[in-house]
C-alpha cells in the first residue's frame, strides 16, 4: 500500500519548501476553481513550472478544481482542462458532479480525487464515486475512527483525510455566512471568515441597541473553531489503511508548510516501522501559528469548549530563510525583524533544531548592523554552525513560552 504526506502549496515558494521538507505531494490550484481565491494560487505558466519542479523532486501535484460551479464557471472550464491535459497533473480534486463529468471527458488519464467538500460521510457514497471512476476519496472531517475503519474494510479505493490544520465551523466547509453577510461566496473560494468576527447581542424590543458579548476581556469567540492535529493518531491511521495524510493551509506561511511537512513525514516514516514520534518533536507543531489543537470528530462528537484567542499566537516568530553559508556566516533572507542579541533557533529541512543567539549582524557589504528592519532584505548572521539552504530561522519568545500546549486534548 502507498502512503503519502500531502502538503498545501499556495504558491511556488511554498511548493518548493513542502518538497524540501519531505512532503510526498502537494495540492494547489490555478487562477480559478480552487476554493482559495485569496491564496495567491498559480498562473498557467506557474502551473507548468510547478509540474517541472515536482518531476525534479520525483513528487506529485494534485490540482484543485473543487468549487461548486455555476453555469458561467462551466462555460470557461473546458479551456482550462485542455491546458491541464498538457501538463499532466498526478490528480485533480473535484466536488461538483458537473465538474467531475467534464474532467473525465477532457482528462481521461488523470486520476480524480473527490474533495472533502463533497461531504463523503458513508460507505455508499464512497461506492457511488468509485463506480463513477474516482480514484480517491478525501473523507469528510466529520467521520469517527470507527466509521473510517468500516469504510476502509469495504472498499479498495484510495482514502485521504485531513490530519492537521484549521477546521470550519460549518459542515465540511459548506457555509453561507460569508455569502449572506458580505456577498463573498465560500463555495467559490472567497470566504470572508465571518466566523472570526466579533459579535454583539441586541434586544428585539430595543432596535438599534447593541450589547457586546464578552467571554473575557478580549471579546467573544462564539464561532471560533479549534485546529485539528492528529499527529499522535498517525500510527493507528496507518494501521487502518489511510493512504494520504493531508495538511490544511494553502494560505499559511512557508514556515507553517515546512514545519508541518517535516514533522508529519517523520511521524509517518516511524509509523510504517511500528514506532511513534518523540514527544519533543511533536512540540514543533506548537511553534507555528495555531489555535488550540484537538482531535475533531475522530472520537465522536467534540465536547463544547471555548476557543481562547490567546492561544492563536506566534510565540516563535518566523524571521528568516537561510540562503547559504559563507565564511562562517549564515546568508539570510529576512522574513521578520531581529536585533543583535536576539535568541534564535534554526529549523533545518532534516528536522534538526539548532538554538543560538544573533551574536552579530552584517549587511550585504559586510558592514555591522544592529537590526534587520527591511522586508526581505538580505543580511549575514554570526553565531551558528553551517546549516543547509532552506533552513528556517525563528526568534524565540523573549519572555519565555506562555502556552506550552501539548495538543493531546480529545475535546
């Protein structure tokens, strides 16, 4: 049986980092049709480049065409599919039956993956898509472990499931709040994330008078959802027979993509050898921006609980990318301001963590500087041993880590 870590790629840079950090495949989208209108996405030329890069790494790319299409969308789709037939993606992700039909006609040799947006929550639905010619099902997030196991026992189709990332307050992402309140259609990839807004109460007999909902001094979180993390469950999911372990986050940072790809790849490699990931390694997932982690629906209906925004923080700040190592200095591309003396750690593509201090900083002319204030400026860092290109630099919390959450809550 084949297994893979499937990472998000919102642009070419994220695609490269996903592969460098161990992802077996990435999912991405062209300018339209991919349910992430604001993710950056790929032009047609960039899709060609993505295909070339993937072949160079001997990895796979899956292209999302998982909108719920209207007639105008359908009219423009054939020309896009004809283009995709030239670059030969390793799979196409769809949710709409009409799109499915067109993909079968225009891309007869390309495997079709059924998106989680299709809400596949039972065995009969799996068999329905299998009989129509689908190669893989991306299972709905609302399934329990027992339901997933039952589906696996009764079908040979490839199964994929989300194991990490943001979860929608709505049922498998089918939300109308954004469309109703802003005119931005979530099912066409333009969600305004209304669920993250602050809300107020009003008394119907006193129109125009609004009262704030105060769960604490920072406001209200009545629609906020937890983030999913199934890193500890990976061995069991491998045992059940899940083929592809998917990470949410095409709109997330390079730091997020690289960290999750590396840690989940290590966990999968160990699981296939009957071993489990070191708890210290799991803590790397706490260093990316996240809400509190839980297990979603895996163990049944999640318990009610408040999502406190204080956990959605960036205690370890992503501040740079290593572009080389020259004359004892790290050549860095800035992604966040640092100052001489800041506590730092470097996370390498192999998953090694190297802690240190920014002893000295130099500009491109090797003149000493005290800080790196300019976005994406190139500079040199003294204080670390040789590290490989594409390593990431984090600034440690100056006051220490506030929330050392382990991510093992089931509720």
